[in-house]
C-alpha cells in the first residue's frame, strides 16, 4: 500500500493550518496528506473526496518531492486582463480628479462616464461591468457624495472672519445678532432609490401637481427667539419684506444678521434698502471656508 512518508510535527501543524484556512482544492490536498499520514489507504482517500486514485498518488508523490508549498496552485496562463496594469494608476488619478478638470460638464464620475472618458482620451474600451470591477479593485466604492464648502479665494477672508467673531462676542447692550437662511418646501415628495420586490414597483401617493412654499427664518443667538415668514417665492423682494419684519421686531439697537452669499442677499435693491436702514447690518459668509463680505456700513458692533 502507498502511504506518505512519516511527517514531522512542524509539517503536521502547517498542513492542519492549510486544511482549516485555505479553501477548495488547496485545503483538500492538505487533507489528503494528513489522512495518508494517519494510514488511510489511497483507495479510501479517493472515495472520501470523490476523486481518482491516481490524483491522490500524484499529490502524495509531489508533496514528498517538493514539500508543502507544492500543494498551492501554480500560476496559470489565461486570457490577458482587459485593463493593463500600467493603466490602473491613470484610472485612479483621473477618478480622483474633478470631471471639470477634464472639460466635462457633469460633476461626478459614474461607470458610464468613466468608460466613455477612457475610450475617448486613451482609446481603452471596457464595459461598465469591467469598469466597476476595476474601480472596486482600486478601493473605490459607489456612494452618495455630499456638498462641501468652497475654499476661500478672498485675501481678506481671515480679517473678515475675525470681524464676524467680534460681532458674535460683542456684549454691547441693545445690539442683536441673528442667523438667517431660506428654504423651499415642495408639496410633491422626492423619489429616491429604495429596495422593493422584483417586478412590483412601489407607487408613492402624490397630491397631483407640485406646489412650493419658501420659508425665510432667523434665529436670535442670544435669546433663542425664532422669527420666520412664509412666501410663495424666494426672491429679493421677499427678502426685503422679511428684513422689514425683523426690523419691526427689534425697534432699538443695531441688528446684525449673519447669512450666506445667496444672490438675493447681495442684490442692488437690498443694498439700497440697507442704505435707508442703517441699524441693519448684513454679514455674508458661506460655511467655514467661503468668502465673507460686509453689507452696509461696517460689520463690527460699536
């Protein structure tokens, strides 16, 4: 009968590790050698694994000649990869860059956009499936992006931010500081991707035609008072009406309103309104890194 040569304790330990941790044929080969070491005959081992006796003998002989490493799969020839290795760094570099830097109008990369980009710029034609597989191998994941602040280009951004902080920290009696913003509320609910049963598309009840309301709101950061008005539109005329409403609620003291750089906040008629209402000061900013611009006379409470 044919059995494997006597194994050392170290070989048994390595073969057991390979049997437990490897998968498929590699684990099976290690198990064959271990069973042979336990004096299982070739015929019985072949029956256990449903293979030929010649296969069991071949792996026993190869193990005795080459050792444990021979049980792993050898490199095999096959179809060359659709995307060459030297192209992968180019794909990674381009996907990490903004589409606008390549002259495109879209703002995010999708598999179809990347496939067209590779074919147009480098002559590399791959399917969306292959593109998705390549991106996954490059450690990319398909997820939703989110809006972020635009970095400041204003050389006076630091000084203006300092002025805003002075307004926020000022304790001059009679002065008021409010945060202001606007939003739109749509009656028609937005539709987004969701899980549903195959061939049973979910229907979301809708009120018919869409309708919208614009809400102008301001929060007094010192008292916590919430001020708001609802309009049919979100334009400079409604913004001026809201400023009039705020001014009527604060009949004394200077009113500092901190808000973003939305175009209606900087409109010409708004500037004219501020000239006629010197108590109201607008402090324009956009999150943390955007430019800040004073509107009216000055920004610092005195």
